[in-house]
């Protein structure tokens, strides 16, 4: 079984920074898509856990990969959220 690399590019499938201007994708839309992808990964992990619990599959390797992929993507999403909140708070402290 081939193990694929996992990086931020898989969460936000943005081919180029300039593509946003052309397609009109906003920061909010990119965040929504990323959150939806994290949710999809968690649903996939839950279904793998369910299959393993019902003995429909005996492949614990794929189950653990799905769980870890969902966990890593959730942790990364939380770190991005924390950075956004931190940037917002810093902007609010600026004097005009």
C-alpha cells in the first residue's frame, strides 16, 4: 500500500496565489472549503472505525491512517484559527 504525503496543499487546493484574483475566491471561501474538508476527513475516519468495530474489515492500518489524517488536519485547522484570531487581536490594538 502506498502512503501519500500529507501537507497543507491537500486541505486547500489552491493552485496558485494569483488564481484567487482570477476566479474571485475569497479568504472566507477558502476557509469554508478547508473546514469542510476537515469534516470530511473526520467522517471518513468514523466510517473506518465503524467498519473495524463491525468486523467488516480487518485492516487496522487503513483505520489508523484515517484517524491520524483526521487528527492532524483538525490540529492544523485549530492552529490556523489561533493565528487568525491572534492577527485580528493585533490589528484591533493598532492605533489609527
